[in-house]
């Protein structure tokens, strides 16, 4: 449980540092271009980098929460009494 909360806190803090400009746009753009090139999609323009990174962070949080919810549902259904 603690690791899930820490994961959320780390990703939210990462998002805040990107929005406030603490992390340079060039560094964020490089990391984003590696991600996009590895899965074979086009990289965003310089104006779109911050928004796309926030979308990726939000998607990671939603996917993790969805997987955990699915795990909880499946284990509650398979619980033999």
C-alpha cells in the first residue's frame, strides 16, 4: 500500500516540476523522444512537450489504478469461503 502511495506522490511531483518549469524543456523533450521512438510514434513539437508529458504521467497513474482495481475485483471473486 505504501509503495502505491509513493508511486502516486512521485508521479504527481514529477508533473508539478514539469508544469512549473523546474525541469528544463530540453531534458523533458529528450526523455519523451526516447519513449516515442521506442514505441514508433511521432514526437511532439516543442510547444506540445509539456502537455504530452502530463498526458503520459496521467495515463500511467490511470493504468496502475485500473490494474490494481482489476486485481482486487478478481481476488474478491475468487475468494473461496
